[in-house]
C-alpha cells in the first residue's frame, strides 16, 4: 500500500530552506505542507515556490497544526534549541539543521526531551545519507586500503562578510567551527566509528570575536590522526582524504556534498560516481521519514550519541581556542 503523503513544516524559510524545499519536489510521498516565518510575506513566497498549503507568522501555530507530520528547522544555530524544544514539547518530530544546538548542554536537554516525549529528533547532517558514502563504507569494510592511518580534510569558503549576517555574528553563534567544522568532525567520526581521545586546535578569531579559521588535529586511541581546517576566508580544496597502510580513498570536492570518490591502491585507481537525484537533501529527508514512520526516536545513520559527542568535542575545541558566545557567559 502506498504511504500517505508526508506533510513537512518549515521554520525559517531563508537560504538553506530553499534546498530543503527543492529536494522535497523530488520525493513522491512527501510535500511541503506549511511554512512559518516572522515575516508572513516571506512565508507566502516560499510556500508559493515549493507548493506549500499553509503559511503562518508564528512558529507556535505551525507546530500546533495537526496536519504537520514533522518540522524542519532552518534558522541560525542560536535558535535551534528553542525551536526544537517547541516542536518536541508539542510532540512534533524534528529534523534540525546542523549544528543541532550551540553546545552540548543544550543538545543533551533536547535528546532527553525527545526521549521523554517519545518523539523523533535528528540533526540534519546530510552528508551521512549521500549514496557515495555507501560505496566508501564498502571499501572501508572490505579493508582495501588496509588499516586507516590518517584523515585530511578542509572546509573553506570565502563567505560574505556582513557583520550582522550569521557567519560572523557572535549573537547568532557564528564562526567556522560550528558552521563548517562540524562536517569534518562528523565524517571523521563516521570513518573511525569511535571518538578521538585527544586533540589540539588553533584558530584565528576575527574582529567580531568568532573563529574565521580553525585548524584541528584529532587523535584516536589507535594512533590515527584526523587533521582538518575550516574557514570563512579562502576557498579551499574541500576534499576529504582517507589514507590507509595500503592505499587511499579520495572523497571529491565538496566532500560534504560528494557524489564521487576515488580508490587508489598500488597502481589501481577506480573512480565511482553516484549522482544526486536532486540536490542531496532528499536522502536525509527520506531517512527522517523512514524513521518516523517506523516509530524510531533517532536515526541509526546519525544517532543522538554521535550528535552529542560532536557537540562535546566542539565545546572543548571552543574552550581551547577561546571562543565563548556572549549569551553563554
Ligand atoms: N546543510 C547545509 O548544507 C547547510 C548550509 C547552510 C546553512 N545550514 C544551516 O542552516 C541554518 C540556517 O542558515 P541560513 O543561512 O539558511 O540562515 P538565514 O538564511 O540567515 O536565516 C534563515 C531564517 O532564520 C531566521 N533568522 C535569520 N536571521 C535571524 C536573526 N538575526 N534573528 C532571528 N531570526 C533570524 C529567519 O526566519 P524568519 O523567516 O522566520 O524570520 C530566516 O528566514 C544554520 O544553522 C546553518 O548551519 C546548513
């Protein structure tokens, strides 16, 4: 029997919500149902573009609409906690943009609330669900590159420099670690299947006080090191390399949105392509719907424990680089 159409609600129809709306158009049994914005005209324009039925100028009203099956939160990091808490309290499943919250204390509270309310919660770390990563997992599981020894990645984009925009704005929990660094951290965690036992980090804090360039070495108990940097000030290679004792895997740029990977062992080189069906967001949306329909509270592909461990690590990195947000003091 065909599934009933899954009704999505969107909070904060800004830049990234466009990707979400576009990806929904590629999923047969899902649709944009409702959108809420502090600016009703913005909600209306978004609903028109992606065929939404309802618009609200209040997040509460959307969350309390019984026709909404799940909510996608697309506001800047600072607001994720309050928005997700609002949804979970009302019993609405949540797919929330990365990073799930600003710090681990907030993440822990949301996870506890989701469990207490028996409601699904997932950080929208879309990279985890891209088809090319299934191929990479196969190569890793088959051990074709031997034991993994070193991971090297960059996530650097020269972003617009408006000081009130979310990237540089400390009041919106700006900075490159939470925005971009979360990807190399999450991919390292996925490759290694464990958490690092130590790390060293350095950063350049710009004039608004947030990190515009952060470089980190994560060290694992088996001697593996994951070396990554994230920055807002230069366009980087944005690849992810996994070096093993007998070869390497190259996840092509942009690794967080990858559709191609190359395996190199001895003189053999194989490149595999897994083109995205739409823009890549469709896979995380489908995973969230699959879990919600199955009555799961979390996704095995991006479980609560992974999100929490990553937030704890980013808290510690922020302590080391001296970055505390004004609203945390
Ligand atoms: N997965 C990805 O590839 C990806 C890429 C980029 C960003 N993101 C994540 O998506 C989230 C949103 O990023 P974005 O660039 O889309 O944000 P954005 O366009 O700046 O803002 C999105 C919405 O958030 C609200 N908002 C923005 N600034 C605000 C402020 N100063 N005060 C109160 N509300 C504000 C607005 O909601 P209203 O319309 O209700 O006013 C706006 O429509 C971030 O957490 C980011 O990490 C993910």
